[in-house]
């Protein structure tokens, strides 16, 4: 059971990483198009700025579970290296539990925010007037996926090596 759960969540995290890369590529292409239109043709850019900001922000939230899975985040491990392996495991477990708690709270808050934006009909204050639930949704999805990835990390720390994988 835990093996299938771990594989399923890590597959979702990998999909989030690929989605984040696509979102960043999209932001880069739109940024280049915006610069070209603005400086070569002197044409106004209305929608491009929002697309770039929202795509790059979505990439951060959607890609976060993949970064956690690959241990790609920046960390200071001086204290961790000074500890014995059993103490190191307990420190990682405590950190993962605190990370999970934070992500659960942020998931709840972001889902509430998306719901309020949907119900309230909130839009961006620009000409494009993009409904705010659209750019807020990746935050809710990203934190929910991050909760699941933290659960996987906790399971890996608790279960014996062969049983978790």
C-alpha cells in the first residue's frame, strides 16, 4: 500500500516539475514576444505582463513538490552533519512534520482564497480583468501536492528502507 502511494505521489510531483518547466518556458517566450512588440513595433502590451507574472508564479507553486522530492531546495546542513544518523533521521522527521503543518495551513488558506475569488467574481485591476481564481488556483494545487509529498517524505523516514520503496 505505502509503495503504491509513494509511487503515485512521486509521479504527481514529477508531473508538477514538468508543468513548472513548461510554465517557465511559456513565460520566457511571452516575455520575448512582449519585448519584441514593444520595442520593434511600438505596440502596446496588455495581456503579456500578466501572463508572464502568473505563469512564473504558478511554476513556483506547481514545481515545489518536485523540488522537495529531489531535495533541490537550499538548506544549511552543518547541524545535520554533526549529528549521528539516528538523530539526523529524527531532525529530518521534525522538519518534515513542521513543513507539513505549514503546507496544510497554506492549503486551507489558499483554497479559501480561491473560493472567495470565485464567489466574489474578483478580477485583476487591468484591462484584461482576468478572474483572480485562475492565477490563484496553482497556489492551492501546489500546496496540496506539497502536503502529499511531505507525507511521502515522512513515510520514507518512518518505514524501513525496503518497505517504503
